[in-house]
C-alpha cells in the first residue's frame, strides 16, 4: 500500500508541456565540502513531489547531524566513509574510544553510541523521516552522495517543501531573498541559552558553543583529528556478546536492528542481465526491508554501446533518473501521445519520468549508466517490447486488428526480440 499523500496541489498535478534534464541550480560552499541542490520548484520535481541534492565531502570532513520530515534515499557515487542514522528509543550498544591529549598525559575516553555503518561507492542508504544522521569521510578521495527526498510521504505533514533541521553548523542568511529560501540553520541558535543549559544540565558556555551563531563553517566541516569507529563485523560480534543474543524490547527486534544500506552494484543481486545489452539491479523493500516503511526504492542500470531500454511505463510511482556515466537519447510520451522529452542526456543530469508515462533509452557509443530513485517500495513496470512485454501477452487477432497488419507482422512484433527482456541489444532490423 502506498504511503504517499493522496492530495496533490495544482502545481503537483503533472501539468507541464515538456520534461528536460537538469543540473543543480544552487550551491552551498562549506568548510569541508559543497552541497548542491536541484531546483525543487521545477515542474517535473513538483510533479514527482521530490527534492534532490548532491553532497561532496572532502577527506577527513564531517557532514553535520541533521534530520528532515521526509524519507531520503542516498546513492554513494564515489568514495567511502561512515554514516550513522540515530533512531529514537534504540539502545546505545556500540563503543568507540577517543584519545584526549593534555599537557601532562594522554587519556582514553569511552563512548557509547548507536551503530555506525561503513559506506562505499555503489551503496544505497535509507534514511527514514525524522531520524538524525551524519556522515564522515575517512578516505583519501572525495565522498560524493546523491540524495532524493520524497516530500509527499505521509510522514510529512508540513507543506510540500524540502526542509532540513540541522543540529550544528548552518548557512549565513544574506538579505530578505535568502531568508525566504531554505537556509539550513542550526536549531539550537534561537533557543534561550539558559533554558538549554538547564535541559542538558551543562554550563551556559557549552550551550553557546552549540549554538555557534557565526555559521562560518557551513554544513560540512573539517575534523581536527581523524575519527575512528569499530568496523561493522566487530560491532555485530560485540553486540551479540553484550546482549547475549537476546532483544531487550520489540523496538530493538525490528526497527533498531534493520539494515539501512546495501550495495546496488553487487553482481550477485542483478535482477536483469543480458550479455549483449546490459543489466539492471533493483533495491526494493524485499532486499532492504526498511524501505517498506519509507515506500521508496532504487535502481542501478547499465546499457552497453547502442543498446536500448525497452519502452515501458512504471505502475506504482514516479522515477527520478540520475545519470552516472555515458550518454543516451531519452524519449518520454504522455497519455495524449505528446512527446514530453526527446533529448540526449549526460553524466550529472537528472530528470523525472512521471508515473504511467512511457519512456525508452538508447545508449550512445560510450554506453549509458544511471541510478533511478522511485517513489514506491514496490517498483513494477510494464515493458512494451521483449519477452515479458504486454504486447507479447496479447492474441494475434488483437494486434492484427489494432494495427491493421498481417498475422505474420503481428507475430514478428510479439517474438522478434526472442528471450530479451527490458534491456535490448542493438541489432540490425530489416525494413
């Protein structure tokens, strides 16, 4: 069952004349990296009810803790690092050690916290609505992560606008125009410092540092000393030892222990494969059960030189496509038989394919690679050409009368692709 809001505003009713590939329109420079945002007021993003962004985190830099009222799917395009998603009510059963240097000695401070996950290139990370999260780049290259938030999810009872609530850092406000836009501020800034000191039972001076009203470092900051965490395999062993294989409560048995990440480029998990055409990997609620609560999914596709993605439509949600490599001609047609898109797309482009609109890709000479974010946890599509197509499932007589063709021609439409399904090889056709 869909968990998206059934009510769409006029701007979100997919009333537009054309779709087009786009690049980020806004850039937020921080001390330790850059945040790029696609213009969410574009008609195609309004139609899909999503907001997209791309974070580039420099080595030994930290994307500061924040949360948002909508679920988010993240694709790690490059690099590696650590991420933690903090769920309310879950136990802090993981340990880290922090070295403290003083003028006289060196000491170790033990710290309890929730699970920290290793992330690498190709990972899909699920971040539920309202869960605070942070990300740290411990590698030697930039960590690049592309994210899509589903603004129409039922968890969001605010307006259909992307919001992020930061627990540290922030972006300086520059005039009235900037104040009207999303400015990503530290939520502690405007609280009374004495009240916060009482709430945390800490000195007011510490609260003033938490409030950090100067905001000069931005949303991604440099880390003074490298951070280290116990590896996931060590964490799992430690958790079993500490808990004795028993769960303390119902929350820990389900939400707290759910996986939040999986690698979408794992060859063993390929859903559709053609030696001549390419492959498609899908991450849905079956492969990553937490997506059941988020009602989102993702897809990683690769087409070889001049191969095609069969014309098809998606049944349960919109598709937001991010190009990761190569190039392709993309064609999209709506219910009026109107061409909504007939463009070449390249690396870094993003575009939306609305639910039920028919779409096809044809890769260029360098092939074509993409990641698609879907606003459904149960992605289902109907291809028009290939072994599993809706056309193949129709009787010959229906096709001969529908298209005014001979039975032989109708048979060719049904079977000429042989066993190929969805990803179609480039072959010479006989005219």
